């Protein structure tokens, strides 16, 4: 059973700027991960924790190596919701700094079902 997918306004804006063929690959990856977004062994992803001086505990990532994109998301476990926080270039510093800024902006709301459907 796939988890519901929600997205921040910031990630939605970045997603709309991505070229059409790459956008399809990103969406396909998000849908695939939504079927098992928890960490291994039950899912596809590993938690981020402390990255580049940013405390991103509770955040997860999807890497698209061939297209240079990274997606950062959080989970609302009790409602089976996956919140897409960042869709950006795979540059670690930029991606993680952006995720930390969004965490500062939204606070613990990033772990709740408060964003729009994707």
C-alpha cells in the first residue's frame, strides 16, 4: 500500500521548473519510494540525521544520480503521509541547507499532515 504524498509550496515551485522528461523520472521515483518510504530493512531510504551542520533528524532523501536531483522528505507515520520538502540539484550543501531553512520556517509541522497533495 502506497503512502499519501504531500508537498511544500517551495518543492512544488522547484518541481515545476524541472524539464519535462526529468520531471517524469523524479515523479516516478517519488511514487516508487512512497510504497516503502521507511528506512531499511522495510523500506528504500536511510534517515539523514546531522548533515553538513544541519540537524535533519527525521528527514529522508531520494538520490537521482543520473539526473543530478535530490528529494528530501519527512514522514507522518500514523497517517502514512510522505511530505516532500525539497526537490533540488544534488549539491549536498544547497539541498541540506534548504531543508534546514524549511524546517526553521515550518517547525515540527514538517512531521504533520499539513501540506497540499502532490
